[in-house]
C-alpha cells in the first residue's frame, strides 16, 4: 500500500513537472501574431516608402542639381564640357546664358550719343572701298627696300591636301563646309596646323602662323608663356606680340583692316592673323572670340587656318566681316625687323587707296576707324558693335567722355556677356572719366562667371582710384597670381607700394 502511494505521488510530481515545463516552453502566441502583423505591414508599406524616398531624392536633385553641375563646371575644363556634356546642361555647367548681355549702364551718357555721329567736312566716309587693281598688282608700289618673305607656293589652281580628307571635328557644320580650293586666287601653304587644345586658340594660332616662317614650337610651350593658367579664356594681341618677340619677330597690330589689305598681304606672301567674334554653336557655347590666320582668298571669300575647326576653312567675305568688325577689324602681322618696310608699304597703299591720311601713326589709324564706325552708324544706329568700335577708337584718341557715351549706347543696345573678357577699351574710358563704379560693375559680372587677369586688374585700378588701397592690392595680386607675366598689373601693384 505504501508503494502504491509512493507511485501515485511520483505520477503527480511528473504530471506537475510536465505541466511546468510545458508552460515554460509554450510559444507566446501573441508575440507570434504581432511579428506576423509587422511582417505583413512591412510588405504593405515598403513600396510606398520607396516611392516617397525616390521622390525626395529627385526633388533634391532638381533643387541642388544646378549647384552641383556648376561646381563640376568649375573643375572640368570648358573644352571637355563643350565636347562631352549634353547640350542642355552645358550652359548650367559653364555658368552662363549664351544670350546674356553685358550689364547695362547705371547712369546716362555724359554726352549726347547722336552728336558723335556728326562727320566733319574734312572727313570722307568710304565704308566699302573698291580695289584698285593697278595699285594691287603694280610692283612699283613697293619701296626699294621691300623684303620679300621666304618663297611659298601661290598658284591659281594650287595642289593641296583636300580639307575633307583631313581629320576633322565630327560636327555637321564642319563636314558641310563647302570650300573649293581649286577656285582660290592665292593660297599660302607650308603651315604646320594643329587642332587647338582647351582655351588654346591664341597659342595654337600663333604656332600655326609662325610655322610658315619655319619656327617650330609646341602649342603647350606657347601656352606656358601666353596663359600660364589653363582656364584663362583670352590671350591679348600684346601677349602674342611679346611671345613672338622672344623668337625675333616684330608684330604690327592695326585696327580698321580691310578686305583689300588682307588680300594684298597674302599676294605679298604674308599670312595675316585677325581677331574676331566667333559663334559656331550659338545655342550651347554662345558668343566668344577667336583668332583666324588668313592664308588665301577666292572671289567669294577667305581661306583660313582655323584651329577650332580645321585647316583651309572657307569663310565668305560677309561672314568674315560680320565677326571681324566686332573687334574693330583688328589685324596682327608677324614679321622680321628687316621686313618692316614691306609691311608698312602694304598698309600705306591701302590707306592711299581709301583716300585716308597716309600715316602709320596711331592717331591717324584711330581717326580712320572712328570715321568708319560713324559711317556704319549713319546706316544703322541700332548697331551695338559699331557703337563699341566708335568708343574704342575715341578711347585710342584720348576722347574719353565721348567714348563713354558710345560705350553706354553699345551696352544699352546689348553686347554679349563675354565681350569684356576680350576687349578692354571700355574699362579704360570709364576709369579716365572717374566712373569707377561702372568698372567695378563690369568686372564683377565677369568674375562671377570666369576668373580673368584683366577683370582683376581693372577692378584693382578702380578700387585704387576710390582710395581702397588694400582692396586694390588684393585684386592686382590676384591678377598676377593668375598670370605672373602680366606686366601692367605688376607695375600698378608696385606703384601702390607696401601696405
């Protein structure tokens, strides 16, 4: 009986133990249900979260995208942006609107601009002179000490490598250029043409032109002197002349060039360089400047060594003048000292042919350019480039108040935003009349888009004129940091002395 009772107790204990263990090991059904509900909710919510997150990311890209593109544009050289970035993104990355204009003036002109168009009786306007074939082809027109350049091939039907057979930029406009080199009347050959690098129009053009005279240097070697900072968008004609001087060449720089003068130089076997406006891709790159080396001509136009496009590029006369006049028809002739008389004789013959004063002085040159701008404005008073050319010529003559009036008209009518990247007479005139705030306004607009030594330089001069010597030193120092070869900036900084 005792044993039976003991077994009963053991069974009860086992039963309780099993019950206890079952209680400890039994799963928490409420937790399981909660986890299942959470998993179900995650499956239902995740797609919505993903959509919302994607929308937020897109919104951030839209809002901050231009900023990041602009920052990227500061790092990536312009040439790569133009070559590889989508067309719609290029203006954002480059940081400008291709259609933007130079800031309009804050004040009215000091002189009535219309009064600048009064031509004195002693002036004889002749905006479209005709060629005198007797002078053009008469060897007696040259002086006795005329020095002919190294002989090169000039022929009515030259044999040259067809432009279409050369490596070219794949833009459709390049491929469609219809130059028939068999119709040229004169063509200089023997150039070592090179496609320009990024912002390297000046170095590449100078390298190409001087190769005609047998000089051999690389585009990069020229760029190291002309524009030590690779992002520098401009090389001034005086900088080109300084580099040519290191090789023993003189540079004759003129404004108010004519088609006939260019033809006469080519006939005399001298290539000529012109500085022009340039707008090959108006919807993306926008207006800029360019150097062209003219090497031949036909009845329809000039043949140029174009370092942006390709060699032997045909330009109709109307297109050349459309853009050349935007730089007051500036010409650069590179020659040896012993060839100076020959170069001067061609210029004097052109002046004689046009009934202008036969003088090589700057005053006579600017008077003739002034007359030409006046003549063009009498035809079209809404021409901003003619107004600018008038102002530039008046600046060259020292008539600064009148020049300011002309520049004010040009700005009112609208000049490309990049214009003061490449031309600086406007700065000079405003400084001379004490309009320092106009100088600062223009310089700040330039520096907002692109660092240039000239904008820093002229802002430095304006600040110095206002008495802010520390600010002037800062700006002039920045100009020299950008280009240590900028002699005018160094002289201005030296004149301010130590702090």
